[in-house]
C-alpha cells in the first residue's frame, strides 16, 4: 500500500495531479491511497494521525508556505517532493532535503519516474533481512549495509556503524539472497 499526500492551494491542479497518479498506479498495478489538502495547516494536522510515504508540496501557498509545512514533517516519515511553478526556489528547497523537485509546468513528464524511485526507496526502509548461512542466522537491516565484498573466500558485509559480518560463502549465493533488495 502506497500512501500519497498532496498539498496545493489550487483544487484544479490537485484534481489533475490525482488523476495522473491514479493512472500510473493503474499502469503498474499498484495499490495505494491519495489524500489531498488545499492548505498546509490541514496537512500538518493530518500528519499527526497518519503519515504518508511520499508528500507532494506546493511551495507558494497562503497561510502556511510549503517550506513551513516541510519543517513539520519528520524526515524519516515521508519522502518530500516539492511541486511548484516557482522554479527559482529549487535551491531554497535543498535545506529541507527533498526527495525530488517537480516544476508544475511539466510535472507529468517526470511523475512516473518520481513514483518508481520513491517506491524503490520505500521498499528498502526498515527492511530487516534474515538469512541462514551454514546454520548461523543473520538479521541485517538493508539500509545499514554500506557494501559487500569477498576476500580469501569469505564474504564481508560492511555496515554503516563500522561492524562487519563475515562468513564463508560464494558471492553469487549472497546475490541470490539479496536479489529482491537490489535497486537496479
């Protein structure tokens, strides 16, 4: 289930945007929900109860602008995509660490690309992977893997925290184990 939040003060744009997302969902046979808000305050209140996998935010809105709304969204909870007609604000958006920046004039050319990339990133969130090598059970958070290498017939899984998991196995076996986790 892919949960999408949209916040824009233009109801006509929201309707068009939702239709385009729904069509992409249909084309890929994805399931999900799309929730729209016409004010940043509504989105902020909603985010207290439910989080979205990806949030599309307009920047120029009355009452509360998109940057202020972005500050209220916990970074790990939602991928943030600014979608605005103010392309000159792209550099101002970097401090909010957006996942993407879409220009309203041609957002539809890139929307599918954004959704595919977001789904891949979300699939890796908090993915603990348990595997059994020679009777030893390992539980690894996929996002914590820095890299995997082989040396002297041993596979080393290097984690971001500096730890290493190592064991005797073929790298091809490890590739099979983690096949569904790789982003190609």
